[in-house]
């Protein structure tokens, strides 16, 4: 079965705009007001795209971004800490974390489609 994934990062923050690290704000940095129009344009693009499952990192800037997306698209998102940014993580750890996440997403989509077929 073919799958289409829409993967996007959070809206622009002081760190992404300035090319600097987040420091102690890694989990709490907010998106910039000037980032909102770009997020709204992305939401307009996604509004008519059919999706089975929408998931986001649980970091504040990601929650803010999908909040805007949800307001426009009416799509609901769940939050998964496996998508959170981690520091000092090896590539092997990252790969294991992402593979686990993708396997769970695949299982959830299958469950959703099975429920629809049973109705």
C-alpha cells in the first residue's frame, strides 16, 4: 500500500532565525509572530489533503505550529515524545527511536482503516 507522509518542522523561532542553539529554552522556545503567515499557508495547502493520522513532537514550538494547522484544517494531532529533539543522541539511537515511531504509526493507520472497513 502506498503511503504519503507530510513532514514539516515547527514555525520559525529565535534560534532557527538566528542560526543559534536553543540553550536552556530547547523545550520552551516559542514560534515567532512573523512565522504565523507561513504556517497558515501550509495549513491551507494541507486542508484538503486526506490524512489518516496526524502526529507531532510534544515540544512547545511544535504544539504551537500544529495548533495553527489544526485551527485551519480541523485536523487533530496527537503528541509523541519520540519526535522530541534529543541532545547527545547517537545516530543509532535516533534511528531506533524513529523506526519504532514509524512502525507504531503504520500499525495505527492499519487499525483505523480496519475499523472503517468494519463499519
